C-alpha cells in the first residue's frame, strides 16, 4: 500500500508539474555561435561515493557536476578519475569559513588558488563569499582577491547570492555591484525571496542589475517564506516557478545574444532544506527526482 501510494504521488506530481510549466510564457531566442547550455548536478545530499555520483549524474543526462573543492589528495585523485571516466565537466565551490576576517581571507585565497591550479581546469569557481557581518571594505577585498585569481589562472569566479554571506540581500548586493565592476555573480535568487519575504516585485531595478552580472545560476525555486519550495511540480507553486524562470530567461537571453556558454546547477537540497514530516524527518519529495526534472526542463527551454 505504501509503495503504491508513493508511486501515485510521484506520478501526480509529474503530471501537475508538466501542467504548471506549460503555463510559462514561451521563450524564443536566436543564440549566436558559441552559446551552449551546460547543466551541472549537485552532490549535496548524495550518500554514495564520488564514482557512483558521477556515474548517476552522467546516466541522468547531466553535463557536469558541482561540489566543494576537496582538500585531501586522495579525494582529489578519486574525483579526477571519476570525471575522466564519465567525461563530465566540473565546477567547484570554494571559499573561507572562519569568523575572523584575517583567517577567512587567507582561507579564501588558498582555496580558490588550489581549486584553479590543481587537476583538470574547472569551468568556474562558485564562492559563498565573506560573511554578512564583515564590513563592506572587508568583503570588497575578497572580490579583489577573486579578480586577481581569475586574471592569473583564467577561471571565472562567481560570488553567490547566499544568505549569511556577503550578498545575502538584494539591496546589499547592489552596493557591491555599483562599486565593483569586475564582480560576477552566481544567481541563487531563492535566498533573496526568503530574505525579503517576497518575489522581489518592489526591487525590480536592483534585481535587473544582478541579472546583468550573473554568469552562473543555481536553479532552486524559493518563495517568500523559504529558500526552497517542497516540489516545483506542484501547481500551488506556479507563481514562484514563473518568477524564477522569468529571471533565468533574462540571463540566458544575454548569454545567447553574446554567444557565451552558460552553466546552471540544479540545486534542490535534502532535508532540512527539503521540508519534512514531523517526528520522522521524512522528506516530502524526492530530491534527486526533482533535480533531474529541473535539468530536463532547463535543457528543453534553453538548450536549443
């Protein structure tokens, strides 16, 4: 009975998701030569080995993977072997973690340098940069470090719009955008929906500035009360889905017109990002299925 019920719920979610996305406005563009869509898989919440993860990502239809830069030599070697075996691109998460700024900046520079100079060249570095309580000048100095590393090693560094970090809110990010012309963003706008408790209708100008700087997308759908809807296929989230695809459309269109490749990570997370049932902490939906579903939707809409 339980298996039948789960299958019914999954089939119902897929059907309702197809109907919800069918209501999206059409997306038409004529990409210039050089544009291509590269969809990445996250290992966040994956319980198996890096080899198993790369195999499953490839079989699902992903073009590459994004994961935290592994500091241990053995982990690096296992990763490099799996990437080569399954012919996958890679992008790294890297950055600092210490609450003391001096230590944080040193960690930040060391991690970005190692990730851009060791093993196969990544497509990009995504960094959850700084802290929301560092000063403007301290966080701005981290942008300068990333700019130097990009100039030296040729790997773009994207700073993520992420809660608790430097770009945790739209109006704060705008200050950095206006002062730092080399700043490039990973747009994970689900965080801003949560921080501002809205779909950002009243900050359209600021959001527009962020879209112009975005070189990488984390394709998770947030809502005014949280950074992740329980299932984007469910019809009750249609407005949030439309808002996010509208933002992504604008980034994709810019890359298509410029003839530049674009990377997108499907980043729906596990419990507790994924809402759960009380007492059991059973996830309300299947994280892997949702991310694969999003990957197919992105490729269908933007990969032509």
